[in-house]
C-alpha cells in the first residue's frame, strides 16, 4: 500500500485476522468481460490456503446481501470486481467492522491501483489473504437529495465527469482508460458547464464550472489523478472544482489529469475539508452525484470523510 503512517491502525489487528472468507464475484465487472475471467479467478481463490467460500452475485444488491451474510457468520469479505463492487462491499464491512480484501477485476480498479494491489494477476492479489496485513483507511459517505446515504472508496463527482460516467456505463466494447478517454471526448461535444455552489467545511465557492470531484483517494476513471494529494488516512476529502474554461482549453488541459498537473491551471481549485456540500444555486435540470463509478442520486449532496471506517487487507 502506498499510504504510510496510518495513525488509526489498531494494535490488535493480528488477532482479528479472519480465518474464513467469502469471495463475492461480480461476473459483470469490466463491462461484462469479468464473466470470461471467472474460471481463472475462481482457481486463484480456490488455491488460497484458507477457508474461502466462492459465490457469484446476480447484481450489486445481491453482492451486498451475500456480504452481509458473510459478515454475520464472522467471515472476511473478498470483493472481486470493479470500484462499484468494491465500494458497495466496503460499506458493508464498514457498517459491521468487518475486514475487506480486494481482488480487482473491473474497468477502473482505482482503489486497488492506489493501494498497490496487483491489477492483472489474480494469484498475487489472492495471496494477500494469507500474506497480507490489515490497516484502516478512511471512507467517504454521501447523502443525496432523495435521502439515499452511500459509502464510497474513491471519488464522488458531479457535472461533466458524471455525464461521462453515465455514458461510459452504456458501452460494452471498450474498457479501462481508453473508455474514459472516449467518454470525455464524447461528453465534451454535448455538455454545457453549470452554476455550482461547493461548500468545503464553512468555505463557500460559487462558479460556472465543468465538474466537481470530491476525493477520498487521488484517482478515478481508470487512473486519472483528479486530486493528486488526496489521502486515504488523513480524515479529509480533497475537492477539485474545474471552473471557467473554454472547450479548447479544457481539451488542452485534460491530458494533464493523468499526472495531476492540471491543478496548476488557474481555473482549477482544490480544497481540503471534512465536510462538503455540492448544490446547484439556480433552477436547472437535475444533476446526479456519482461515486466510485456508480450513480448515487440527485443534487444537492452532502459528503463527509469518515476516518478509519474500513479495515482492509493491504
């Protein structure tokens, strides 16, 4: 794991290491290509020298139900999927103070990428069930206008990238970073910047902007470093707002998001705080909040950092 110096790591974690696990496989991960990889994934899990129950989920709600049953049985949870699956099962583990392990098999895999979990080797990722360690990381929690409350592991976002995310979820033929680049180019042609009001703790910022991204970790959308200084262990969220830019300037600046240098642009602001509110100050069409690649609900949204919420295998 790249994060260092987690102050909230518990000294009794070795005694709480699960001897029994339930692996929840999302066969639709990776734009449906996860199904082709299920045999290799199942073989890697079966080879682990632990009691590992392997179950396939029908959908995200089913995955959550399986994980809750595992937690009730005192089992650790292995999330086998992309960031949406990982985020949903992280919420189950956080609610019950369970332990989560991640075997990435999705499109973005941004939490796994940031934590140094192998993205293309199931055997190495599964080996952490016997040779890894457990630490606590922060989670984000969002509440949207419809009253829904959702945990998230990586980044919650609204605006341009939310529309790009929505369109990307309809595409099956492309995956990973190329899909998100394609989604950006497509969305750039149709999206219009909106008035946004973003409050970080007590600091209110209004702008006509392209997007707002509230980051629990630096990267989203398959490796884009939208908030390069965000940390999983600082008890805060980094909020990146991309304000007034022409389309041409947006297109020129966009490639810089991969190394995080876009934050030097004068129209880009990043602020850190424990609580964030994102709202639309004008009467415009409803805009949705997305988090870890999944739709959460309509704005306004209230978000907060929950320090040390998740025990995770690293």
